[in-house]
């Protein structure tokens, strides 16, 4: 947006999703559209050499702005920021939980999360007040007690689910209702890219007359090797692996017997 939206519009708007990228009053002048460093350099060179006219440069900038508008419009259309639940999930940010100044805002946001879950039948309304109370207690007690752990949480290396699970999910914990909400939120799908990538993997392993169990087994092998960082990092001398391989024939015979019985 900074490439073609007026700076004052961006600085005075808290919700970027509300900015209409097709409205002329929100757009920068053509001469101030950021076309990129390399493009700007080339424009200056061809203008200095009289290879293009001022009109052609203006047309190029107009087309660039139109392109950026179209891209941004599509991004906003698919953006999760247009959903209230996405904004309210910020109440689960460990760094904000530790911020005393954000206490009331966090409580309001978490209340919005509960409202959406109960509205969609994902969480029992009878437990809503308990979950909200447990959240308030959690940020007042646990987040304050573990100040260093929450305030310095690193989003690049830390895992939110691990941190919150360690403080909420113990059998004796007094935050089990809250953990039920948090678990649902953290399990929400953020897209289907990983699923679609799986389709291409299936095409690679499929051959004629292959059963579903074989596809699953091959995917498990592929995922395991990938998680280890390549075939060369796979420990072929593992005792569990050797035992599994030595019993493979027996397992196959047992599988055939089961198929006959069925």
C-alpha cells in the first residue's frame, strides 16, 4: 500500500483493511507512485537519452498504479483481517498478555473470540463466562508471574501452543476451560496450501493398482526423510528400523490373511 496510497491515509487509519484502494482520493499522484528501484533507474536513463516521451513515462506510472491496485484489491479480498475473529486472536499473543496497559483491550478481544465460538456452536455458552474469567485470571496471575517468559517471547523461534499448553493444560490446572478455547483457536486452518502440496506428492508416488495404504506409507516415509533434512541424515542402523524391516514379510503375510478373512 505504501507504494501507491497517500502516507497520511495510512498513518491515520488503524485498520488497513478498511482503506478503499480504488478510491482516487486515497491514491498518491502518478509522479509519486513507487515503481521500484530498478524501474526508477531505467526510467531516468531512457528519459535522459530521449528514448521515451514524458507521456509514455506517465502512462507507465498509471499502468503501474493500476496493477498495484488490482493486486492489493485481491489481497484484501482474501485477507483474514476482514474477519473479527482474526483481530481478536491477538489476545493470545504472550507479549500482549504481559502488558498491563493492554489488559482491558485483551479482555475485550478475548470476549470477542468467545462470542464468535459460541455463535458458531464451537463452544458451549454455559462455559463462556468461566472461560472469560479464567483468561482474566491467567493474564493477571500467570503472565505476571512468568513476566520474563511472556514479555520476551520470540515469534520467530518460539511456539505459542507450547508456551500456553505448559501453563494451561495440566490435569490440575484451573484454566482447563480456557485451554479448550485456546486449543480450538490454534487448530484453525490458515489455508489449504499444505493440502494442495500433498496432491503433487500423491502424483509422484502413484502407480498402477496401488492401494491407499501404500500411498499413506510412502507419504510417511517421504515426510520423515524431509523432516530429517534428507536421506543422508537418516539413521539406517536404528534398532527399531532393523526390527521393523526384519518383520516386514511376516506383517505382509498377516495382512493377506486378514484380507482373505474379510
